[in-house]
């Protein structure tokens, strides 16, 4: 790692990296596209001939996401702390000139990929810790951040800042993923958690914009429509946090909110990502999609159309968990799709470069001698 994430105010311009320096040749289009992708894979170790290794070393894949054991496919990427450290080190060695994104969902409670059954410390759910003192929340957050830093994982897709307005919500409330129904409690606890990660050099992502707390469907399995249940107060945690200098990324949700855009889920909606999140709320940093392989997307949009919509909506980082219908060559397939969309003029090349510039500020090239 190259140390702690940038402390600059979101959207400010930092010194150009070696990849963006005027004196360095620009990256080929395929490599610029590849930098915008985070892809899941299967395996407790990685060999140079594996598709994911080739995607990182040759195509310039931006990052990977790690998962623990899956009920359907079995073991994914996690067996023990020693094994995970070795896997992450081997992945990072494939991109010695830059900081490879190594992401995970380590929220606490039920959504904890590095859990006690693999030899990691137990961490309470956000719901369990939410109403406790700031001191208790800090200790909880320090445990999560310390676990990830020890593994050299540099991006946690947390904290969840959805409001627990529907306790039976199968995606949030029923899984105890929300700190509280009170936006002030949510913002306080999220700030504490982000600070703990920042100190350890781990980036974080607020999710799920613009609010998934009132849903009655889990977007992993179907389209969640909150048009009739969502309220503007669900934006309050974002209003409180986005200007504070602690936010690294915001995750756009696979949620249809007709009050904002009746034509597309937030993750594919320019009205949501560009007009609301960026123009109205002032966020100029990185926006990442939720898993573009989720059923909420795959059943309603074609593979290629969803990718184009996600980029044109204003997302900078496209996430592919690669869980349900596993494709070892998924990264290459997505790069091919985006390259074709750019060639057709469906996605402007300037959109690729804008997204890449944001990512390079957050995940810069490595200086000589850094690891």
C-alpha cells in the first residue's frame, strides 16, 4: 500500500500520478477501461496463468473483490488469515506499478467475509452497535479496520448508511445492517467507522445511495422499488458526511426510486448519480455501482446495455461480484464490451478518462520503494 488515502477535499485536484503525467505516454484505451473494473474470482491462491492474474498483469484490471465460502459454489477466497495475506500479496505483486484495489464487504454481523470461522475476530452487526456510545463504536470500527489492514485489503464496501425505516426489509433491516432509523446516529457512527479505516489506510464506501432502507426486496434477487416508501430524510446521512473529507467512495444502489428517476435503478440513472449525487449534493469523488451481475440488473437489462448505462450515469467504478454464473474470463469480456461501446460512440471516451482521473486520485500509482 501507499499509505493512507488522500486527505484532500473530495473532488480537489492532486498531483498527477505517473500514469497521468503529461510526460508519460497515455494508457491504451483497453487499460484505461480495465482500471474502472472490480471483479470477483474463485480461488484461495492465484497463479500467473489464471485468468484473473492475466487480467491484472496484462489488461490492467483495476481491482478484485474477495468473498468467503458460498453455499452454492463452496470456498471462494477465504480460508485463514495466513492464506488471505498470501493471496492479497500475490495479487498486488501482479501490479507493482500501481495500487491494485482489493475490496471486500466487511460490515460486521451477518455480512462479514473475514469471520471467526476463518480465524478472524468477531464483530457485531451495525444494528447491534448503532445505539452504543461513541467509544464502543470506535472500538468496533478499529477491530474491522485492523483486520483489513493486516490482510492488506484496501477497500471496504462499508459503512451501510441506509436508515432502518423498514425492520423487515430483507436486504437491510432483517439482516441487521443499518445502524439506526435516526439519520444523526447513522451519520455519527459512519463517520467514526470511516475515521478508523482512514487511520489504517483502508478506503470505505457509503452505501446504498440514495437509500435502500425502505425496500421490501433484496436486490441480489430482484428489483427493489421504493417509489412509494422512500423519503428525502434518507439522504440526510449523505448530506452530513459528503462534505467532511472522510468519504472515499459512494455506492449507487440497484433500487428503483420513481421520485428521482422512474426509468432506471439508481446505479444506471444519470438523474440519480450525476444530477442528484453530484450536482445537488456536491459529491465529486468516486462512485461505484453495486454488483452489476445482480438479478435486479440482469433480469431487466441486457449485459452490454447495463454496462453502458452505468458508465453514462456517471459511475466511475463498475463492480462485478461474479458469483451466480461464474465466468473466469469476465474481466476480459467486460473490457471488450466497453471498448466496443466507446468505438460506437455509445460511451464517450471522455467519460472513461473522467472516471479514471477520479480513481487515480484515490488509488494512485506507487512511488519507487513503496509496497
